[in-house]
C-alpha cells in the first residue's frame, strides 16, 4: 500500500500563509494526473473535500485554498489563514487503493 | 443536492456482524464514474477507506480487511450496504459513507466529494 506522511501539527497566525505537506511512499502521478486529494475536518464533523487531483479546487471552496506538487511531494496552501480554517487536514491518494495521511492539525500561534 | 446518511446498530458485541446502511439522494449510482464508498475513523484518529461500490456493481475493497467486508447496493431504493464480520473492539469508531468519483474503466475510487454525517459504532462486551 501507499503510505502518506504528514506532520502532526502546524501553528500559524491569522492572515498568514499555512503550508501543509504530504509525502507519499510511491509516485502517485500517472499520465500527467496527480492522484492526490485534500480534505478538511473540523471536530464532530465529516471531512470536506478541498482539492482533487493535486490542484483542482472543489466546488464551493474559497480560492484561499490551493494544492500543488507532483510525484511524491504535495502541498496544501491556505493563504491567508482565517479563524474558520482551524481544523485537521488530510491528504488522500487514489493511485492505488485509497489511503489517507494521519492528518495535520492546524493550530493558532 | 447530493445527500447521504448512514445508519447502523450503535453497539454490538465482539464476534458479531456489523451491518451498515447508506441512504442517498441527488445522484444515480447507475451513472458511469460514480461510486459510494465507506470510510471509518476511530475516535481521535485518522481515516481508513474500507470499500467502494460503483455502477455495474463494480466493487473494491481494502486488501487488509477484504476477507471481512461485503459491500452491496439496492439501486432502486438508493441504498448501499456494508457488512463487517467478526468485529472486535478495534472496529469501534465513526463510519462514513461518501459519494466518490470513480475511474471510468475499472470503477476504482478516486476522491470523495460528498460525505454523510457518520454513524458511531461501538464494539463492546
């Protein structure tokens, strides 16, 4: 299986930029498509899709969120961070059967 | 408007079979490139994909759990089901069903764009 590694936590100030990384144990690109997706989850809520196929913004998601990367290294960027963005963020790959990273908890400095 | 809602027994004992139902609306599971997946989350922990069923009854399972899982659907009633046999305390957690984009050729799941609110399942003696 493909293992996804995320840092457990990231502290950021409001109105600053947050960059959340996800590294995969194998290349998750194929024919120019990155099979990497990002989700936001707040306590007591279901996950919400933010980014699909590496860099495509999901419907209704503000442009403050963006995704980048390829191969085995991917990044979710939030710029600027708003109070409503405090949550846990998960990456997920679908190059092989779906696996998720352990999540990065975004905290306020 | 796509909606999904999970239902289940709440609590069950070790060695029993867990039966979950996902009732959905706003899309057709018979449409190509559409699937419904099951993902679970132990309390305070991360997400684990379990299984996905797509159009034409294509099914995909997490290899580590495949022997215990059965996913099925009732297209006419817009429902998807998941059974997990021989449960133990490690199966305790919140179970989500989610609409997924699926690969056109083999139905393998891609991303999950609509999620149910989840149902809590506790395995305890």
